[in-house]
């Protein structure tokens, strides 16, 4: 609780810093006085201390499927241009070595949906852990992803 005496003292301290901001006077420029640093203050304080919200990083499996889907989908779209696009997951898997593409260990093509009218597709890569990520070539962006559950049906 702030007492009237403490409030008055704080007001005096606050007002003491107010005034003319001109740093020169008749005697010349103002002098800067260095304040000594206390020697009992630790200097090895970590700089990565959380500030209230933990830094949530995706697991390695999610990072892996996101990397694969973001690399494979645009590369496959370029590879398929000018030729028939695959219509099944099996055809996509068969096309990977032909397009000189491969999945990271533990990852597989878990889903593929082709839209023949727009000549676009959605590709889903999943990990044995259940992590998954989709990529839609219509907006050329990553869509859904998650740490578990595998590719959506």
C-alpha cells in the first residue's frame, strides 16, 4: 500500500527529472558522470530466459514432413507439367525416383488428391510417428499439419 508520505516522495523524485532539456548552461556543456557497476551482480545471466510464453518448437517428425512436402509438391508439379498428372498415391510414389526426388527416412506419401478441372493437387506427407503435412498446389502453400493423426482422409 502506498502511504501519502511515499506518494509525495515519489512525486518529488519524478519532478526532479523534469525541466529544461537543454544540456548546456552558462558554465558549458553538462558533464556525464559514470555510475559504478556493482561487483556483486552476476554477469552470466542467460539471455534466453522465457518471458511468459514458452517457445514452442515443432517436433523433429513434424519438421521433417513439412520440409518434405514443401520440397516435393512444387517439384512434382514442375515434373508433371506437360504430361498426365497421377491420379493415385501409388502413381505419385512411382514418379518420385523418375523426378529424382526422395522422402526423408520415416516419411511416406500418405495422401494425394488430384483436381483434373484445375490441374492442381493436394499432397500429404506423413511420418511413422503420425506427424503429417499437406501442400496444395492451387495457392502453392502448406495447408494442414499436425504432430499426430496422419494424413486426413
